[in-house]
C-alpha cells in the first residue's frame, strides 16, 4: 500500500513540477547499495530501490540548483558464508529523502553535484539468522551530504552515480556500547546510488 501511495505522489508532483513557469521537472529511477558504518560489517552488500521526482532551476550557464523527493532503501547485510559460520543478518532502513543539490555543468555531457540531504525514516526491519528479532531503535532523521556525477545520454536523459554519507554529528543510531568520540558518535549510513534521470521537455523550448 505504501508503495502504491508513493507512486501516486510521484505522478502528482511530476505534473506539478512540469507546470511550474521557471522550473524543469523529471523523474529518477535506480537502485542503491548501502552499508552502516559502525556495525562491524563492511561492504555495500545491501541492495535496494531508489527513485523519486525532482525540480531544478538553472541559475547561470554552468550552474543548476535541484531539489528532489526520493524514496530510498538503505541498511546493511551479512551474507551467510563458511568463514562466518553461515551467519545471516539483514537490516532494512527505508527513507523518504529530500536532497538539495548544486549541479555544476562541466560540459555538454558531464556534470557534478554536491549538497545536503534530510531523510525521514518510514520503516525499519531487522532479521538475524532468518528470524525477525528486536532491534535497537534508530533516529527518525538521517542528515548528510551527497556528492555525485552525471553523464548526459541525450538532452533529457542522464545516467547518475552518487555517494551519500550521514554527517558525523548526526548518527542514525548510537553504538551498542554507548561510546562516543567527536568524530565517531555512533552509526552512519553510507550509500551508493545508480540511477537514470529523465527531465520532461519544456513546452516553451
């Protein structure tokens, strides 16, 4: 039901963005690969869905400001292997995320992007050894920074790759021990996203 509602919101917002006089709008579809720093696991083994809508405004020949409303699945995963005694673990963290990005247009084909994001946790789930178990609570907000690069296939279609990290001052959860240092105050989301962005054609062009 939540996914159906999300699709309806995307359709509504996409239509609204396109009708805006000075903004361009579009949709994003892709996937995420994530890990949680500080959970004693490593590797971007947790795959998920990434998608949403965006509106952008070109402020100069080389500069664009873009705001998005995205759904993104984060978390971490331990695949059962012989070296870990076939221990299985999966943490699912689903967010609605709002990035605000500055995009620098390097050339007709290449652009770079950087900016903060704020995400709201809408669902979390934890499975250990294929059984749902009680998990320590996560903060409802994830605040961080995103950096990325985009390659234009056509004027309206781009391939985008990003890396996003939780700010070290805003951990998504405390360490189990409760230990804190100024540069390590808990656990953090680290996410790679790979997506296709389609910008609707402006009728005024």
